[in-house]
């Protein structure tokens, strides 16, 4: 449920789980009691409950109805054998057949070894949760529990043995009279097919319980995250407009991550910066927080204010040798999918880590300008990192400029990873070559060529 929630950003400005999370934050005893109850479902097999939502759980063999006649004959012979013992000889045939069918049927039970017991646990846990607090009472849940009572009764007749298997059961057959009777009269065979048929008609009840417990579990996860060591905030989701602002936003997976303030107002954003200065990490940080704002309504920042957005990104692209696609062709394909979303009814967030870096400079800049202008339509928010300063001049009416920079101390590069407004005025590509102990002939010639190119052509790269 949590994974599904993270995959599907919502469009609700208010947290739909706020009621649950507020109760858990205020009532520690209730929270801990529910956590203990949910521990009963803390098993990998719980994921198999969803397999019970398939259209067809188990197909009856064409000869299934003949089993009714088989059991009738077996029962009749067993009763008459008390008066006519000679019939015991004939009874051996149906008993042998039924024993074979009983253990043949075990292969049918294997797909349900994990799902039936876990569904039984889910029903029992749901019963307890609905009684814990008036807030957890739910008529549809109560109705679903009642609807699945017959499943629990019938499932008790089926033995699920996931560890010992058929051999373990056969070795102990003589010790289990009940198991013998179930085999002779095919009780498990009839019960399994009846239970699976019943569950097919009660899948809506299973879904209700699954969503009920899952929603509570997700709320507990959110409360645990907010109560953890990482600083978080509840985002403010505003009506659609080309505005976004953050205070002290950071990436949750980076230890001692630098926190950044950032704001967008009526324009999209171009970010330049030296190599390794933090551009890509900042883009990921913004995307992660935008996603979390619309899924679990929790952000890693002091403040996060944003409209409801549909997130799209092009940050890490690889060529595909198996499909015969070059890096540039992969860029073209991905960028094309983003362009298709420009005129959608959503307010979109497009986050791009450079545009067409897989092709030559002149065509890259020309194509990037045209694409970035197109993406910027309809109040869409575009945030793009680039090394091409020319784009800043071409797009100055549509994009604000930000940058990351560095300093050199004791022949080492130091990055503060703080985003700053305005253009970048330093470059470090050649300096990195010097610090990497490249031959001095190379670095001196590179500096001379760089100076000459800067005179004949304005600064074209931020690195």
C-alpha cells in the first residue's frame, strides 16, 4: 500500500490520511497497540493476499462432478460392509482412488498455502482494529468481515503444510484419523473448490479489508517517519499557479546534506554550475520532495509550498546497445514523451539534467532553446541544469537563472552546494585538470585557447 501510494501522487490539497496520523501522533498507547496487532501480518506471505484478487482462482476438472458419485459409492459400501464384510474387498478400490485424489489435490492447495492463512489473519486483525477506537469503526469493514466468516469456517477444513509437504503428511497418516476420513470422503477436495469459488464472488470484501489495514499501516509509517531523526514538514499545497518555494530543503539520503532555500515565481529556472557542484543532486532533491508532498504529505524541509504538479524528469539517460539506440536518440525519445504532456490539463513539473548533451554545441543550444520554450507553456514549471550560458540570454524572459559554485583552497576544490541567484562567473574544468596533475603543457595550452575563445565568442560554458 505504501509503495502504491508513492507511485501515484494525488491531487488532494489536504492529506486524506490526516485523521489517522493525527490520532497516532496524539495517542502513543493506541499507536503501539495497533503496531503490535499489525505485527501478526509482518510476514512476506502477506503479499500473497493480492493473488486472491485474480479473475479465476481454480478451474474444476471436467470430471469433478463424478466425485459426488464416487463419494456416494464409498459411503454406501462402508455402511453395507458392517452387514456384508465381503464388501470391504470392493471398498479398497474407491478408497485407493480417493486417497490418490486427496493427495493429488495437494498440488492445488500449494498456490493458496501462503494466501489463505494470511487472509485469515487479515480478517482477524481487522476485527481487532475496528474495536480499538471509534475512529477505526467502519460499516463496510464490518460487513466484509461478516461476509468472509464462511471462508474462515471452510478454510479450517483444509490442511496447509508448506514445510513437510505430501511426504511428511503420508508418513504420519496412520496417526491422524481425521486426515484419513478427509481423504476417504474427499472433504479437502470439495472444500477447496468451494472456498475458491466463494472467494471469487467476495473479492470486493477482500479489497476492503486489504485497503483498510493497509491505510492504517501507511499512516503508522508516515507518523514514524515524522517522529524520526530526519527533520520534516507538512507541505502547503496551493491552487494551480507558476509558483513554488522551499526553505531549508534537503535530500533525505545524504548525510549532513546542505539545506537550500529556493523559490519560483512566474518564471521557470535555469541552473548552471561547476562540475560536481551539486546541480543534479539539487534536481533530485526537489523532485523527491515534490513527489512526497503529494503522496505522504511529508517533505524534508522547514517549508515546502507548491501547487499540485505532475512530475516528469530526464536526469539519467543511458544508450541502449541492445536496441541499437545511441545516447542522443535516447534523449530524443525521452524528450518527445515529455513534449506530449505540455498541453495536458495538469500543471506539470519538468526537471531536466541538461538537454541534448549527446550532440554538437550549436544544434544542442538551438534545440534546447526551442524545447525549453515549448515546455514552459501553460504555466508548466521547468527546472533545467545546463552548461550553456547562451540559453540564459535566449530565455531571459521565460527563465530565471540560478547557479552553484566552488572555491579553491590549498589546491583543492571546495563546494558549498548552496544554490544562488544569478549567473555563474567562474569556471573550473581546466583547474580540475591541474589538480589531477595533468602535464603542464596541456593545462597551459588549454588556458590560452580558452582565453582566445572567450574573446572571439562570449562565455559558452559554465565548466
